[in-house]
């Protein structure tokens, strides 16, 4: 498995990820390195993850003020791709210069696995924070990628539901412990397991935005309808507004059912469906197998790369007071 130190980027690749032109990037690099030898070979140079992160801070993260920091990837239907998207977006945001914390709330620990954490290791988890009252900073681990930290998961989370459900004001326990971290991180991304549980109710109430990952297939639309009903009921019971977005995933433009499902999503949930969609692409599966982000091995023309970049930029836009990219 590679890590951030093993991934290098061309100038054109950096421009694509940052949503800027290569000429804009070239001018910036020439100006910032005008007095050293690096300027001579900028066009051919390969840049490290850490170097790209510092470059894209100038164009992306330094120019936005994030006010919706806690993002939960959720669906109570399994296999929708929420873990894959949480994985890709978390690393992509870190590459763009943001300080990111990824939290794995699923006992299966798939997010922890693809981020390089050994599932057999006895990491401290949210169980230790919410039940054993560990300080949350004590369970945060550095990931393989600069700018990205993680609270990993393991089987201890299978024991979380019962003691959490017995707590007073149990649904808001997670929100309370995450609040101080908003002063440290730009984004806190949470991956959940596909159930309706007290743990997921906690994640829902902690979220500034609930990102519902929905496959563009008929059965997924039916499941989405049921999920939205549950969210509305929970929102009413808790007397609070729950802000949610819908991410269309695994879209297949050549199939009539997928086209129809996307059309239905955009019509019936037009105020919530994101403009970005993620097309079905084998590169996402390869990414999980390699335990690498798509930009670690894909070509610039990869559908997965294009879609993850677009999704990341839209999440930034929806999470910030304003977006202003500098030249």
C-alpha cells in the first residue's frame, strides 16, 4: 500500500484537482520560486502530496470560510458507496489544503482499512470516548496523508449501542464531544453503518450536513423515500432541522433505469440533490483494493477522478460562506 509520500503530481494534474488553469498555476509557481532553481523545471517537475497541499492552500482552502464542518455520509441501505465517497473526499479535501478529521462509526471498519489502519490493532475508538470517557484528542490518529487525521473503528463499536442508548440526552452525546474539534479542523467527515440506531441518530444530530449517498437504481429510490420519512420524523421528534444533501452514485448513463432514477431524484428532491454525481467506474473499486485515493493511480481522464474532484468542490461550496479562488 502506498501513502501520501509515494504519490507525485504533474502540474496539469494539480490544476485539474484545484479547479484552476495550468497557466494560472504556472504563473503562481514561477512567482513563488523565481529566485531558486526549481523555477527552471516547473513544467516537468513532479510534486509531492505535501507540496501540492501547500500549493492548493493558496487556491482553495485559504480562500473559503467553512461554516458547515461536520459532514456525515449516510444511508441505511448497504452497498450504496458511502464509505468509498467518504474515503475519496476526505483525502481530496486534505490535498486541497484543509485540515480534515475522518471518523469511522462502522464496526466493520472499512474506512479505517482503506485509510491504512490495521483492523486487528486495538485502536481506541468512539466507544472509548462516549462510554469510557476518554478525551477525544486521545483517540485521534495521524493518517498516511498530510492534513488528514482519523478516529478509526474496530469491533468495540458493536458494544456501543446499548450503553449509549441508556444515557441521558443520548442522541446529542456525539455532538457535544465533537464541538471543540470545530476549532481544530475545517472538515469532520463521518462514515456510518447502514442501520437506524442510536449511534447513527447521534451522527445525524451532530451533522451540519447529512450526505445521503443514493445509487441511481429503482430499489434505491424506494429506500431513499423511507429514509427521508425517518429523517423528517426524527427531526420533528428532536425539534430541530436536519440539513441533508443527496449524492447520486454509481450512475450509468447508458442504462435507461439509471437515467430515469436520476431524473426522478432531480425532480422529487430538487432542493437537496447535488449537481455533482459519481458515475459507476471500476477505478473506485481498484482504489479500495489498493487502499489509495483515485488520484494516486488514475489518469487525468478517469471518470472517477473527474467526479470525485467535482464532488469535493461542491461540498466545499455548500459548506462555506463563500468561495473565492485566487489567481
